[in-house]
C-alpha cells in the first residue's frame, strides 16, 4: 500500500500505538495480578519516553495514561484500528488540507490509541473519537471502530485538535498562565474552528446546557475566571459532582460564538490568535 503520508499535502505522519498495548496484553496473560506494574512497564512508560518527553503538554499527556486499561475487547479494538488505518489516514489527510487553508501548521504526527473498556461509554457519547493535543506538532486520537459514527466524528476531532496545535505553535511560551477563562476560550476556539469547517458535525459537549443552565453556571464560575488551579479548571470543563458534564466546553463555545457573531469577516487566524480577555469583552458574557 502506498502510504498517504508520503503524498498528502500538508505532510503528516500516523503512528499506531496498539503494539504497546499488545505487549501489555501478552504479559498480563502470564501475570494478571501485576497488571498495573505491567501496564506501566510495557505501555505507559515506553510511550511517554519514546514520543512525548519534549511535548509542550507533557504533564497532561502523562495524566491521560495513568489508568490501567481493562483487557476486555482491547485486542479486538486494536485489530479494528489496524484494519482501518488507511481510512484513518485518508480522513486526516483531507481534514488537514481544509485546516491549512485557514491556519498553517505542517508536519504533524497523529498517535492513534485504542479505546479501552473503561472509556467506551464516554467515547460512544463523543461519536467514537476522542482527541488530545500533546503539543504544537503532536496529536493523540483515541478511536473506537465499534462506534458506527467514528468516521463521521473524526474530521471535526482532527480539526479541533489542529486548532489547539496551531495555537500552541504560535502563542504558547514559558510565561503563559492557564486561567479558567483562557481554558474556556481555548476550547471554544477549537470547537468553533471545527464547526466552521464541518457545520454538520455533532459535538454534544458544545450543547450540553440549555440557556438557563448556561446562565446558572456562568454566575457560579465568573468569580473563578482568574483561577489557575488545575483541579478547578478540570472540574468546570469536564464536569464533577459540583459542575455539569461538559459545562465548561459549552460555555467556552458560547463565548467564542457570541464574540464573533457580528464580526464574520475576521479570518480564522485572527480569531484563533485573539486573546481570551478580548474575546470575552466582545461576547455578551458580562
């Protein structure tokens, strides 16, 4: 098979991480009691060491590999991803061409992870695909081919993470402080960019709240906008016992959409690079 990564413009690379999980599965068969240790030695540590030690968001990537995966259906998922590699590459290639018409970021590497049993419900809610930006040139995609809509969900997921990678490449520096406001707008920009490219894409995390719920959540988090506490940021964005599921994503998307509603002529580059504080000022969130 002629690899798409050698002919597509812009250039990109796909790395399947399933072999690291195969090593884990083989070792666990011999010693299931030590599966946490085996997972760390066979999968988590080698992946982090081989690919992500220099990533801008290394700590976040590390956290994403903390939980030892259930072995149920894992081999089946890995095989399904391998069989769908060409389709995955084709979707990524087509999406990157669209993305680079508006934001320039070449030579990205996409790391494909198998969905594990413990995250299947969430992955299914997201259409079969979940993404994480490791840095300006690295994107992780977790895929569950058993979810029929995964091919439909993949373009918007790639576009979302591409926006993060572009922003990171052009804006992140060692003195940048992640506040709740900046996190809200960071995600809102990415979802808005994905929606711009794929208007029919379904992103349930951007519509997780009704108008009343958005008002209530905004009133609660407004005093926290300058917080840099990672726990607070995670709770608000993803949900917890205190905050609704995906509430922060919905608010962030709403802020960005409101800010640019009456400024349709602004280029995607201008929107993505605009400061979070300025975007908030342009929105109807006061």
